[in-house]
C-alpha cells in the first residue's frame, strides 16, 4: 500500500507539474502571439500613416501656394504626417533589421523634408521636386513595411500552431492530474488511518526496543548463517564484549565446542515460530565460560532470535550440591561393600585389605591408599597393602619406624585422624617429607589410625599426588570409618587365625579333650550326657562331673532342643558326621552362650558307642560380628548427619535430619537434640525429636542444666551412657525407664570452642554400647559447629532485619550514597520528604535533591561533600520532585563496612520548625506590643499619681498607689526579661563586641545598683583592674548588675558585697562575692534556669522576676564564656563568670607592624588629650611638638596620618601646614587639622579640618575622612585560591571596578596600606595571618579601620565569629551558597554605600 | 516649648500630655492619627513631635515621610515612641531620619527630660 501511495502521489504531482510547465510555455507563446499581432497592427498603422503622408505630399503638389504662409502650412502638415509615420514605426517593435531599415528611410524622408522646408523658405517652392523625392522614399518604406508584415505573419502562424498544441497538452496534463487527485482523495482516509497505525506501531516498537535493551537476558538476533545482526546491552555484558563489537561475528564462534553440536542440532530442528530451549556453554571475550539457558526462536523474517540467560551460578551451586551428594553416596557404598568383606584366611585378609584400598581409592578419588600395620610393637609400621590408583597396582612391605619419624608416630597414636593439607609442611607429617612424601610426590595426606580397644593397630593412609588438596569433613569421617572397618577386619582375622592355627596343630587334638576351648560331649541315644570335656566349665560354669548323666535337653535352650531330640531319634538311622549347627547353652547364671556344633554319630563305634557333639563357643564371634554391623550402621549415621549439615537447609531441618539419623542408625526409640534456650540461660530446649517413642518428651520440652540425665551432660560437658538396668541410676529413673520400655540412654554434649550449644541423646529399648558414644562423638563436633553457624547466621539475619526496619521506619530520611555520591538507598521517610519514589532516585546524584550541593568540575562529588557537609549538621535548600524548595537539615557521616566506605545522610524537613520559629517570634513581638501599650498607660498613671504630680493624695491612697506603681514596674521588668530571654535563646540578640575595660563595667554596674544598695544598707567594694575583655559592654554591665542586685538582696543589712576580676586560662573571671545566706548545693545548677529560685517565695519577698540569672547565663554563653556559683549555706556565695580576655596588641598580632598617627602639637596637654582619644580607639600614636620632631618620628615609625593641633593661640595652622606640605616625605601624608575655624584654611585635598575643641567623635570622623583621601577606591580581593581570585576579578571587571589581589594575610595588609581599598573582600583561611588576624590588624590602622568589608568564606560563621570579623560596614557571604550575582551585588553595594554615606552610617557596628 | 503628640491611644496621649505639661512644663498639642498629626504640625508648628510607630491607616514612618515632604514641617525634629524594643527595629527607625527613639512603657517622670536630651536642649 505504501508503494501505491508513493506512486499515486508521484503521478499526481508529476502531472500537475507538467501541466503547469506547459501552461507557462503556452503563456509565453500567447504573449508572443500578442506581440506579433500588435506589431502587425503597428505595421498597418504605419502604412496608413504613410498613405496620409503620401496624400499630404500630393496635396502639397497640387495646392496653390500663394505665399510663404501656405507653404509653411503645407510643410507643417507634411511634417506632422511624417511624425505620425515615425511614431507608428517606432511602435512596430525593434526586433528586426527591417525596423532599422525603416528608421533609416524615415531619417532620409525627414532630412529631405527639412531640406525642402528650408528651400521653401528661400522661396524656391517647387512642390514637384519634393514629391518626386518623397515618392521614392515612400516606396522604399512601403517595401520595408511589407517585409516586416510578412515576417510577422509567418511567425504568427507558427505560434498559432504551437498554441494549439500547447492547449491540448495542458488539457491532457490537467485531466491526468485530476484523475490522480481523485484516486488520492479516494484513498486519503485510508492513508491517515494507516499513518496513525504506523506511529502507534513505532511507539510500541520503541517500547519493545527499550524492554529488549534493558532485559536482564541477553537477546541476540542472528541471520540464517548465525551471524549476529543485533544484540541488546545484557547480551554484550553477558559475553563481556563492548556494545556493538559482536555484530557481524558468527554466533557459532561463541559456542564452546562440547555444546555446539547439541545447540546446532537444536537449531536445525527448530521450526518457524517455535521456541526451543536448550542449555549450553558459551565463551566470553575473556575466554571464560558461561553456562546459559539458550532459547531459540525462528522469527518470521527468516532471522533467529537467541535469548541467553546466565545460569552459571545456578549450575555451579547444583554442581557443588551434586558433588557433595555423590561423595556421600560413594562413601556410603564403599563402606557397605567393605562391611561385607570376609577374611577367614591369610589370603582372605590380604584380599580384604587389597579390596579395601581399591574401594577406598575409588571412593575418594585419591592417588594412593595404603593400610599400614604395626609390627607387634608400636614402633614400626609396615605397609600391608598400598594401592596405586593410577597404575592399578598393589604393593606392600615398606616399613616406617618410630625413631626416624617421631612426630608422625606421636600424632598417629594421639589423634584419631591426621589431615595434612600440605603434608610436607604440616608439623605432623613433615617427618616423612624427605624419605617418603617427596619420593612418591605426595602433596596431601590423610591418615586415620586403626584402633582396637585403645590400642593402635595401624593406620589407613590416604595420599594425594599432585597439587595439594584440602580434606573435607566428610572425607575425614569416611577415612576414620574405613579405619574402624579395618580394625574390625583385623580383629576378626586375628581370631580366625588363632582358631585355625590351633586346629592345624596336633596339639589341637590333645587339648580337644583336655583343655581345648572346644567342648566334646558324648551323649547316648537317650540324650543323656555320658562325657563332657572340662572346657565346658569355662563356658557354662558347671563342672563336667555334675553334668554327666543329665539330659542334654536340660542344658540347651528350649528352642534348640528339637535339634537334639531329632538327633537322638535319628541316631540309629544316620551315622557319620553331620552338618554343623548352632545352639545355645544355659550357663549357671542363667545366661545363654552360643555354640557351633558338629555331630558325629559314633553309636556304632564300639570305642565310643555314643553321639559325639563337638561344639565351640562362638558367642564372642557373634557379638563381634554384630558389633561390626553396628559400626557400619554408625558410619552410615555419621555420613547422614554430615549430609544433613552440608545441605543448606534451615537449622530446624538440619536438627530434624540429625535426630532422624540417630533414631534410625543408633537404634534409638527416641532420639533428640536439645539446645540452649535463647530466652533463659540455664535451660535446654528440645528442638528435634525422632523415633518410635517420640512422645517420650513433648515438643519444646525444657530441662534445666544440671537436672536429669540430659541436664547433667550439659553441666558436666561429658558424654554419658546409662544402663537403666544397672544400679547406678536412681530408682526414680529406673521406674520411669521401665514404664517407657527404655533400657539404655546415651547422650553427648555439643560444644563449640568451650561453649555448650546443646545435647544430643538417644533412649533405647535395647542395651547400648560405647560404639554409640563413638558414633555420637564422630558427629558431635560437626553438629555443634553446624548449629553454631546456623545460630550465627540467624542472628545476623535478625540483626539485619532489625536495622533495615529501623532505617525503613526512621522518621528522618536516611539516604546512603555510593562512592560517586550517587543515591544508593533511600528510605520511606526520605520518600515522604522528597516525593521521589526510591526506584526513580537511586543512582542519581545527590544534587537532584540538594541543588546547592552540586560540585564543580575541580573536586570529586565525594570530596565536595566531605568538605562541605560530612560530619556536621548543616542546613540547605532541598528540592522536591515537584520542584518546590524547602529548608532541609542534613547530617552526613561516613561509615566503613567490608564492602567499602559509604556516606550516609540523614535528612529532616525543617520547614515546619522554621514556621514555628517564625510564628513564635511574631507572637512574642505582638504580645510585647500588646502588653506594652496598656502598661504604658497604667505605669504612667501610677507614676504620676505616686509622684504627686497631679496633686497630693491622702496617705492611705498614696500607699496603695505606690504598691500599684511598684508592681507595675515589676510587670514591666518581667516582660522585658522574658523578651530578653527569648531573644537570647533564639540568638537574635546582637552583641556589639569590643574591647571593654573591666573597670568601666565595674563602675557602671556599681552606679546602677548604688541607690538600691544604699537603701538596703549594703556596701559595694571593688578593686581597680587593668584587664580588658572582649564583649558587649552594655550586656556585661547587665550581667554584673544582675549579680550585684542578687547579692545585695540576699546580704544581711550592713553587709558588704565585693567585685573581683582576675585572669585565668585566657579568660577574665569576674566574681561577685557576698556574705549572704548562701545557695544550697542542690540549687547550684538549677538557679540558672528560668524561674528557679532557691525558694519559691523569693520572687515575691525579694523582688525580681526569677529570670535574671537565666538571662545572665544566656548572655555569658553568647560571649563564649561560662557562669557559675560556689557557695556555702549560711556563709555566703560567689557568683562568677568568665569572658574572653583581650591580650596586649603587640603579642597577639605579631605579624602586624602598626602604622601610627603622628600627633603634632606644641601644647603638651593637647597632645595628651588627643593621644588618649586615639588610644581608646586602639590607635597607636607618636607625638611631636614641632615639625622637626615630626620628621624625626617619621624616621622611626611608619606614619599614616598626622593630627595637627593648630587650635592653640598664637599659632598659625596655615604656616605649619605649609611647612608640612613643603617637606618631601611629610607632604603626601593626610592631615587632620584642628583649628578654631577662624583663620585662613589651606586648600588642600589631603587636609581635613576639625573644629576645636576636639572630641572623640569629631576627631575619629576627621581621621577617617582624611584617610579616605588617600584611598584608591578599588577592591582588594584576598583569597588563597588563585583561581577564585581570577573569577572574582573578572566579575568585578564586568561592573567596571578595578581590583587588586592578595593570597596571604601579610600581602593583604601590605596592599591595604599601600593604598586604601574601597572594599576589602576577605577569605578566612589564609596563609601568613588568617582573616581574623587581618581584621584585628586593620582595626588598629587609623586609615584602614573603617573599610567596608566583605567576608567571603566557605565556612558557616557563628554570631561570635561574625563579631570578631567586623571592620567598617561588614557583610558575610558563604561561598557555597552565593552566586556570582550575589557577590557582585554585595561588593557594589558596599562600595556604593561607602561612597555615599562615608563613615557615619555603619558606625554602630564599630566601637 | 511646644510639643505635638501623635498617638492613636487616647490613654497614652493623656499620660504623655500630663507628663510633658505637668512635669516638663511644655505646651502640648495632641493628634489621634497620622493625618491629623500632619495637619496640626503644619498649623501649630511645634518644636518637636512625639510620634507613635504603630497606628492604624497611617503608621509612624509614613507620617514622618509626609511631614518631611512638606516644607513647613520638614525640619521639625521627630521622636518615635515605640513598643517594639528590639535593637534591629530601633535601628531601622533611626535610619528613617528620626531624631531619636523612645520605648514604651516610658517613665512619665523623666519623659520630658529624655525629649530634651534628644533635642540637646538643657
């Protein structure tokens, strides 16, 4: 359809284009036709004009010419005609040569006519001559005209034929266009539908593409030849190739050879539209292999879609599990096979050992397996059989003796198993290295001792050749099981060997009768014993004599009696020896012994005449065989428990499997595992139970440690085997066991690193032997460890869940960041704050949430955070996902976990808090106003009344009014105090910090309380102090007044209060000491709290609001000081506070060499006055009485300004100034001239006049003005970051402001002194004198101490720090929060402000 | 000495009038609003104006600006009377060109003295 669209559109537009083209052509032709027709018309016009001309010429010829006038008329007529001809000819179009000819002819006619006219005037009026000449010319013109007309006509006919053609062409093209358009309109609806469908498809395609691109499966599109056409990102990642690199490669290359055939077959069998799933190995770019689930799909366009899912991890896990299962199965099979080995002969034992080594070698996959036996004594090991698995060859005979290998022998005899991972290095086997291990190339060795009854018989060596290998727990357990089996085999063999040896010797026959272990009994046909050999006594405990004559049937077990009955019955019939059979004999004690018997019917033999029963006690052998079977069972048990532990199931399942295994393999009617209760320490709890008697204990049954058999095991931490039949158990237990049908109990403690984790135990209806404990021992450690691990991981998981839930449910937003400061996790509270969903925000940079925290290119995101926010609480503007901004308090901290270092952020939306603060402040402000207004009226009224301004009152009325007035005062004070406290609490009280003389504080405070003190009869004493403190004088006075009034209030009448000040630890301590009633110790802290007085009634009795001390503390704390009280009840109190001291200038600011003010006055007292004023403002000065002295002073100090006192009588300021200005060095220094304002003043731009008498204000203002005359008015930029300096300088250039730069404190001071800057922009962290030092130094410079200052720093400054940094008008800008516009605006503002208002306005900032 | 008190609270005006006239021996003119105050200032030409800050309709600073814009009243010293005693507010008021600021509640016995002190008249 698309093709049709295109074709149709092409036809429509093509036809239209042709039609237009032809129409244009037709237009051209048409206009040409019109031109030609016009030309023809013109030609006919010319012809007619010519005829008229001809006629007028003829008229001329015939006209009677009377006079000149007639001639003239005729000539004019002819000329006018001629003109007509000319005009007409000009209109014929100038395209032809004919026209040229015509023009020429016309010109000739004109000249002829002109000539004729002239002649006519000369009275030669011969018209014929004229007409003759004209006729020829007219003819010529006529001919020309004819030629033109012919030419035009010919052209016209050509054009007309063309015009016809073109008309038809236009018509045809239009028809075609219309036809195409009709078709187009017909299909238009369909097109737009299709277009919408197309767009939707594209959108869908895009979605699919995204899906595919972001799928976790690798998706490949390949062509029929398996060449990769396209693949998604996961595909490339999976194969470790950069995107795009695989395209064009064959997919076949990626398939590992082994799995290629399967995959290719799968491909071949694939039918169109079907999906085939297979699994195969693929090779990554780095040659590593990938196991993938491959699904193939034949796409309709002939290509193939291959989807890869990485299942390597799953495969590996399965592989490991399968391997463990396989090992366990192999081991189990091997043990079962070995358990069945018979070894009744020497050959038998050799074969049994050979088979053992082979089976074990195959089961373990080890290179060499050997069974070594001690040669009699435990000093020499001899190899009984060694099997080399690779060569499939047995060998034997090598010997190892204990003297050469003492360590190895010691280890072998002392431990059950030696698991030497690196045998050559392992201390237990390193002995063997040189002579045994290395020659055989043995890397790892596992040796299990073969023991029997505490004796070591030998060992099973499992040796591994090649790279070292670790011995797994199940392999170790297997090895010891093998060793146990070998020991059993050996014991069995030893016994058999002994039997055979006896049987083979001659002595056998002799002792057969006398002392043989076999019993020979002769019974008669009636079954009565006629003879029995003495050995019977050993077996059944009865003497042969006592037995003779008794029936054999009385001695055998009832079940076996039939054999003997039949023996007697058939005695006659069957003679000769019989098959062997087993029977049981009753011993004297009532027990049975099993005997193996052969019967010889010798009734016919006269020598014997009886039936000879030759029997042998095989009870022990049977027991032995039973034990062997039990051991196999136990080995299986061990394996099963190991198996349960290797499965990564939950702890409960593992315990259940273990209990099941115990019940099944250890023969327990009840098997259980008890574990320490997590809730209470001394309690064991039954966690898993199995067996037929499962109801013996209820589930979760608890037992106290120390109580009962299980509790005792837990307490003693020793295994126990209890036979309930024996007397060692309590009667109670016996009774319980009897009731439950239990005969024996075995329990084993589960201990890990000295910690008891639980107890495993079985209760059995049959007797249990030590082997049960051995079996338990073999699994106890493993089980205990397994439980411990499971506990630990459970605990870890629980703790993780706990922390996760804390984080998730925390009220603060908690966000963790990765090493690029991108958001890694994000809790619910953070979602509530910022509005983003966790999935939308993770992975994005933090600046999405806090735009101001964006870092520039120079620092990494993390370093940026570390510098600006880590480790403290900071406030920023947060940005929600709807774009709204809000105040956000964050605290960032770094933490380290094994994964690496993370940054976490806890964030809190403080908009509400800000709002509350604002409302509180507003509320207090309002209340203050609303309360004050009525109070003003009340207080005023009371005060006027009380003072008698409105006339005297009666005494009673006056008293009452006084009471009211006094309480009004209290109310006013209370309101003021509350407001003060609120302002202090909010940090809104601005301190004006200066260096304050302690003396001044003392004097002002004492003055303030004097009246009150005198009234109370208290004397206030203080000592003069030279100390100065940094602080706000008014506020410090407020504090001292407060403390003094308290002291006065609580001092007894006639007492004294003392004020003391001294220096301590860089602070000044001021004490107010009284001898009052004292403050109880319990109140020492609380009295500084608002409304906390020692006694509740104090406020009313002693006056005061109860806020004084709280306010005092707040003020002192704002001074970075401390406040407190020491007191003894009844003796007095000392209230003290400490505020920072002002240290002597020279020592503190060593980097600054002060420049000085030169005081020039002939009058010593005037000099002293001026010097004092200067010193109050911390300005250094030198004095001079004459100009000469001034010059000398200049040699010794740097002088920045001269104060000239010209106010003294008889002194001319004019002359002194003249002297100064004429001196080279002094002439450039600004001068403040104090004069009476009467005499003539020297016009000098560097001189400022101040009127006498001088005072502080006038002098300092004049000094400032004078120093400004020397200023450069530029900006001094100080920062150690040169790049930033460059930026700032450029910013200022934009404003047309010049600037200088300095990178250190020292340089800043030098530059400032060399020319006073208009504004100083100062960083704080600077080399060679930081910002504080620079400000302090500048404060001491008379010319520089009022420079407008912009502190531009990365730090957030406290109120106190801000005060320390004040110079002239001072502004603060934090680098991280300020834009370039802020910076420019502030600098320009400061510069402007300074220019406009000079020094006056910001003076309150200063001293 | 003639003093104009502009305050919307009649009680305050009365106390201030009593205080200034009885204690300070000054001639007192009262106005209850900024508008009235501006008119009276022009007609009475007082030596000083005591101006409340918070008033309905036309507040203290606006009244001051109005006074400054008329030639006849432009140079009369104005002292603000405010219940807002916080430093920044007082500072702000000083910057509007007032001669001084007195805070409420004022002491009627010393009010006149304080006014004189601000005006530097002894």
